[in-house]
């Protein structure tokens, strides 16, 4: 609930800024990546599992020409993390808001929520909201009218009885601002 409230507050901060006479358009990037992801499940006897997954995502950044700008990331892995205790799998849709600092080389620090999509015969719920955080470090490379941005990125989320993480590399593609 708190992470959802934080996301709504961040969106509330971003929307008035869009109408404030800002002359540059936000940069929108599509991403594809490879991550090593895992989870720790269970309160009494925690056990972990790991796998490798592809990720698909969308990033936006306000004021791409400035040293700092408000950023939003939405990232979804193509593979679930398996609970080793029972027949249950978790896949998180990360929805994160934060700041991106730097022009050519940058660091992005984000917080928000992860929508936990649970499956399996022992899953108690199909959907949970989890507090989440993430980071990315990358460098923009302009190639004609296209901007290619290799990034190292990490994300994590937790709920009662489960914590999950993902760490890997991704490539973001966008039109050059």
C-alpha cells in the first residue's frame, strides 16, 4: 500500500511539471535485457532458487538534456522464479520512479512497487503489491537518429515470506532527443 502511494505521489509530481512550459519532450526508451534472477521463499526454513531470464521494458526520462531528470521504469521478466517449497512461481512487473543523474554517462535510482504475479497450484493469491527498488548505470551512444543505451541494472522486491531480485544487463533504444 505504501509503495503504491509513493508511486502515485511521484506521478503527481511529474504531471504538473509536464504542463510547466518545459520545452523538451520526455525521452521514451524500449528495453530488452538478460538478468540473473532469484528469490528466497519461506519464513521458517528459507530456501532460494535462481534462473536466467530475458526482460522487456519501457523507460521514460523528463528533461533528457539536463543533468538530472525524473525517470520511470516498467520492466517484466519472461520467466518466473520458482518457490522450492511448494508448487508456486513468482514473476514481478516492476513499476519504479526516481531520478536519473548525468547526461551521457548516468546513474538511475528508483523506488516504487512490483506487481507480484503468482502462479501454481499452491499460490495463495494471483496478484500482490510489493515494495520495490532498483538502479541502473549506463551510457548513451548516439548513432544517427537512434540512441543506443547499454545499462547494468538491478531490481528487488519483497513481501511476507518472499524476497526476489534481478541483476543483469539491458539495452535501451530510443529516438535521439
